[in-house]
C-alpha cells in the first residue's frame, strides 16, 4: 500500500452533502469524481490543457479504485497524484485519497488517459507543456 510520500501533487477536495449515501459515508462513485478532479485540475493549471477549445483532449481508457477506508461529509479529502507511466499519447496516473490526519490512503487507484485530437478522436502526441507538467509527477516504476 502506498503512503503520502509516494505522491508528487496534492489537492484538497471538500466533500459535499450530496456525496454521502444512506449509510452515512461518501458513496463509492464519488471517489472516481475525486480522481477526475485532482487529475483535471492539475492538467488545466500546470499543463495548460484547454478543456473547452483545445485541439487535444484526454479521454479515459481505463480506471480502477481500491477502497480501503471511508470519508463522510463534512470532511476534506487530500487527493494525491503521481504519474506511473508516461507515453507519447497516454499517461497512467496513480491516485491516493487520504483523510487529513492519516498517512495511509482511504482509497487508491489508477487512471489511464489517452490524449486524442478533439475532432477526429484519434490518439495524438501530447503538447510539450502538458508532457512537461506530467513529467514532473513521474515516479519510478515498482516491481
């Protein structure tokens, strides 16, 4: 299991009232929303990704989440992000969701983006600014 030290970037995400389910904790589908939020916030802010008009967009090709603990409203999730693999047109992120007072994740997973041309939806080389931002999050592969 990963710890906070395994991630290169963090984003605090406040849980919302609607995130809780009838069992009193954040519903599992919301964890994927937190994944999307930490990834895309980083891509827009650090990588210059123009989600509205850019020629290149990222589409999800694969994702996975392992649930290890729970969150509940009101709480802040510390979403950790790293890059586990960086290709020419694709990237595999590692994500850890942490409670504020914990070093071990309440959830961890991965997410694969393939960058495609907005119009043709064909894989394309990612722009330099985006690649450079992702390179800063790259961690050594583990065996």
